[in-house]
C-alpha cells in the first residue's frame, strides 16, 4: 500500500470516527412571559413591567445545539439560543428610561432581546443502565438589548457580556425507548442570577433519532447602578435530535 493511500485511508477513518460522535439537537415551540421588570439606569430610572404595564404575546422560538461526545462520559456542547419578545401599550405614568423621558399615556413599543451563545463541557459522574448524571461548566455570551420608543422618543440599552454557569443533566430511562431528562444551566451570585432549565420526555425509536416534548424555564437578571432587570419566561416545546 502506498504512503499516499495510507494517509487518505487514515483521514477518512478519522473523519468517520469524529463525525459519528456528533449529535444535533433542534428545539422549537412557544415562549410566554412570566414577568419582565425593568429599571434603567438601575439607580434612578423608573421601574416598570414589560408584561404587566405593557402587553406581550406568546411568540414562537427556535434554538439549536451541537453535541460532541468525546466518549460516553465526556461531552462538549455548543448552543445557540436566540430570544426576542415585543411589547406594546400605554403606561399611566412618566417613564425615565435610559436618560429619556417617556410621557404618560403615549403609545409605546418595546423590544426585549436576550440571545445566548454557550459552550459547555460536561462529565457523567454516574452512567448506569437506567440513570445518567452529569455535571460541568458553561461559558455563556449574552447579547442583550432592551428598547423603548414612542412617536417622539427612542432609547435602548445594549449589553454584551460573559457569564460562567454550572451545567447539569439527569436522565432516567423509563423503558427501552423512553427517557425523562432534567437538564440545564444555572448559577446565582451577588451580581445576579441565571437559570435555563428544561424537563424533557424523550422517545428514541432507535440509537440515532430522538423526539422530545417538554417545558423550559428561563429566569434571571441583574441589579446594579447601571441596570435593574429581572425576567421569567416559560417555554413549551417539541424537539428532534440526530446522532451521526
């Protein structure tokens, strides 16, 4: 066998092994606002609710994950989770928001954006026939924006930052093809908190394909001189995963 052919075979085999360890997970459904309280600046702005003072509707959403299984116990996860919620309405008080004054009883439009980009590493400390438990670390980049506008004035607050979070997953195999899975990222600190937790019921007709239905909770925020914002969102979703 020639050297060139040996190299080609090695590359193809290596690529095949790497590709076979990749899993793609897609999720979509509806997101509902539980609460969304805002005060910007955090020390002297006006506190108001993007849910109770303004009106928000349920919106469709989409998120995707790429999971690389280094081996059965070690996993690297890439997540893209965009979120945009719009609100409209009138407020019966003046609003001081981001240095601008919005007069009472004027028609307002607001955009709340919280896009999340994450890379996680998780290790399965327990991996048995019916129970799997893993714990790890997530590096999260948040791309956030809150805007408020009427016919005369517009203001917005942008924030891009890094957040370290704890990653976890607990799986229970109910039978040969049905799993109940609790997973997410969560961490609380004096500067604020963040939780993104999902409970999934997953059906795997074979080793490659999985279907899921579930509920997700996204909650968190920060309280400092620059910004006060705490929000809670409920998700109802369907999903599909494929193991190459």
